[in-house]
């Protein structure tokens, strides 16, 4: 049987493998969200937690650029309207980070086993399809070759004023590879987007399918 | 190879004795074709048809003799020992044959018969029964559902391929028997030679990795071309291919590029990492080259079997036609090859040879001008290959009235012998009148293509740009 990992499970897993995540708080309702928001620097991102929703942005279930409580209330109302027919299990409020968006993912291939994917991420990931793949296990040298294979490598020397540290990204991808290789329960993994700015590499959205 | 596998491969590729089970009298039947392949060397004459010099037995309870061979009613009736068998009878009788073969202490069986796992559940059951009986009898199996096995250097053709290609240095391992059969015919015309051709069929026992191991140890094989649709044991393939590719280049054409439609892909990763993409990653990690088409597969195999590899990216282009030189330079740049500017001292050497036309290009591509005779090619090719900063070469020849294609080819062959560590690829454009030169190049294993794009594509691989 496969099932989606819960937010709590993902949080625990990322912690165990020291994979950094954007600051966020989960809450069940609006009052608790408002309360939680006080601990987070603005601007914020509001998302719903639901096992029904893969492409949350497409469905209007992610709101960006929220600067204060009033805007948060408004965003909350809009999301609720859009989420008709979708089971809402809760909400996440995140500190909004800007940077280059990558995807780091993995899956179990029936022939070759664990496969790691790295590429340009974000909203247009499937349109751009700029990615490279490796069969695990791999060493850091191979991870670096993998990173340089895609156009994402332009950011390692700077592109349009955005620079991403190759060392930091390689270390991040190595951790993800390590996790994927050692956690046999993971069937599918999506870190998308991973937001990178200089040496800071953070998971902004994670989705994991367990094989239980 | 492990000693066990080496013994199996020896029994497969040069058995002391081989029996064709199902040696039919009907010339249109598969069994008849297989027997003819062994007894005559091929079904249709190719110029490379030499009878196999091991003992060949025919098994057919309904006939007295076929193709001059006495027929035995069953394997058990054969007086001597039988090392290998080719099975070409209806699928349902194959388990019985395995039992008889076990009693006869047969080492290997090439099961040509179709009607097994490729047909579904019932066929799969039958296949499992065959494998079980073979295993119990200590018999290794190639197939079922194969074209067979051809080893031209051993004059061994245990297949129903229409003919036998020339012996050569390319191995071809194919999951499609029909493709292998067509490649044999095409290779005759293109004058490709093969060290062996193995059709894998349902890989119930021996698989692609086993033949890669054989290719690694086989002295005749210089490059291994493969057509694959899928492997069963990915880890084994990855490990074997990684090992083999360090010594002998492997080129794979992968069938099944497009994903099966209708399957909803839930994750982003799923949509980025389809089965074909995963195979490409595996090939890359194993040091295996990927071909895009059948022609590409053998273009690359030919070049990798005959030419040295280099880490250098500096290519020299020599041409007697400006246009083709420009095209070649464009393709090189796109491929990541460096059309290196010629140094002053190189130009001086060219001048000093006294063979250059006053209007020669003084640059790379080195345009020798249309009236270039072999002596001008000779001066240019040797001067440039002698320069340490030039790592590889493309020699273009367009046809003018005075062009001597034959002699130009000889110039290239000789220069390659003088500088064996630098890859040389030719583009002798034309057809009828360039044929003598093209034949000479082929005879001496200099890759030649009628289109500069192809030449650049293989040079890219030879220059370790993947």
C-alpha cells in the first residue's frame, strides 16, 4: 500500500537528515494561523494541507506575498473558496523566500532501483524539463557532474544577478540522495521548489509517497 | 567471465558437436534454415558462407536425411556426444527435448522456437517448465524465441538468418531477432564485419550481461552494439556494463522511448524520470554510449571499433571544397569540438611542402582548393597530424574532375598508420565515382560517411564528449 506522508512525518524525516526547510508553522484554523504567524518574518505564503492536491498552485491553493494579518485573513477566505471539494486537513504558513527554484526528487524505478532527479524547478518544471538523473548510490563528484549537466549550472557563476553556491547545492543534493537511498519506505519524493539563494538552500514544499 | 560462463560461451560459440532438433525438409521452415546455416554456412550466398567445421547432427524422426545429413529420430539416437543443440520445434514439445538433452549431457541449448513468455501467461508457464528442466539437467539456455547465434570468425551460424556477414570486430547483441536479421543483410552491402551476433529473445536464462562479459573477453570484438528494449536485472546490467565499457566501447539503441499513455503521473519527479530517461541515466553512469537510430548505432560502433579515443577537443578539418568545410566546422562547434586555428609554424610547414595552391585557406578548415591531387592531401594530412596541438581530424573529399578518390584514401590510410593515436574520420562525398576510395577506407577500418554531420557525431564520441 502506498500513502502520502503527513506534514509531521516529513518534518521529522528532514530533521533526521539535516535537510533545511523554509520556516513554517502548521495550524488547523484561522485563529491558530493568526497566532502562529506572529513568530514568522513577513512576507508569508499560505497553503493548504491536503492529500488530494498535487498541483496546489494551479488550483489557487497557494497564496504568496502576504504582509500582515488582514491580508492573511483575506488569503484564508480566498483559499477556502477555491478548495471546494478538496479535503482540507490544515494550513501551513511559511516565510516567503525568494531565489532560484530547483527540483530535487526521487523515485524507485522497477528496473534500476532508486533514481535521483535534479533540475530547474518551480511552476514550469514539467514544461521546462531541464533535469538530470542518476541511479543511486552516487558520490559527491557524480552529484557535481549531475548539477553541471543542466542549464541550472548557469547560476553557479551568476545569471541575471542571481548566484547559487555550487558547493552548497551539491551538499544539499547529496543529503537528499543519502536520505532516498537509506529510507526504503520512500517510493516517490518531490522537493519542489527548493529555493536557493547564494549559500542558503531550503525546501519550500515537500511531498513524499511511502510504501507501507 | 567466470570460468563457468567462459565454458558455457565456448560451447555456444564453437561447439565440438551440435544437433539441430527439428531439422525439417521444408526449405521454408526455421529448422531447415538453421541446419543449412551450419552445413552450408548460410541459406543465401554472401561470400562469407563456410560450413561449420564441428560435427553437425540433424534430428527429425520423420525424415531419412536432410541437406545430405542423416537424420536421427531423437537426441538419444545420436551415437556420439552432443555439446550444443538448436531447438526449432513447436513450443509444447520443448520441455520433452530438455529432458532428452539432459540425459545426453548437452551443455547449451539455443531455443529458436517461439510461443513462450512473449505470448502471455500460458506461454510463460511453459517457459518456466523449460528453464526448470534445463537447470535440472545442467543446460544453459539462449532464448527461447531467438533468431539464433552467429559467430562469423568461427564460421558458426546457428540461426535462421538469411545469410552470414563477414567476420569483423563489431559484436551485436539484440533483443530483436528480426532487427538482427535485417542488420546482417544490410551489413553485407555496407561491408560491416561482425565478431558475433546474438539474438537474446526472452532471456529466460542467458542475458545481455552474459554476452557483454563474453564480448569483453572475446579477442575479435572491439566494440559492442546493442539493441535493448528493457533489461530484467538493472543492477547486474549496470555493474557489468560499467566493467566492460572501460575496455570495450558499448553503444546501445534503446527501444520503447515513449511512455505508455493514459497513466496519470502524480509527482513532478515521476514526470521528469520516465523509464527511458532512467535508462539513459543508467547508460551514462555505466559509460555506455546511446544511439538514436539503427544507422547511428552502427556508425558509432564502426568508429569506436576502429579508431582511438582522445581527451583532446582540437580538430583539424581538411577539405577540397569550401562549402562542406563550412558545414563541418559548424557541426563541430555545435558538438563542442574546437576547430583550432592553425599556428604560424604549421602554415610555414605547409608552405614549405611546395604542394599548396596559392589560394589555399591558410586556416582551419584547411581548404586545399578544388583541384587538390593526392600529393596535396598527403602534405596537408601528415603536416597537421604531426602537430601535437591537433588531436583529431576530419578529411573531406568532394568530387571534381581531377579528384583521385582511390589515392586520396590511400593517403589517409597511410597517415593513420603513422599517427595511430589520433582519430581520423572521412567524408568522401559522392556515390558511384567515389566508390573506390570509400572501399579502400572501409577495408582499412577508416570510418567514412557521406554526410559531415555523421562524421562530426562520431568524432564527438571519439573525443569523449558525451
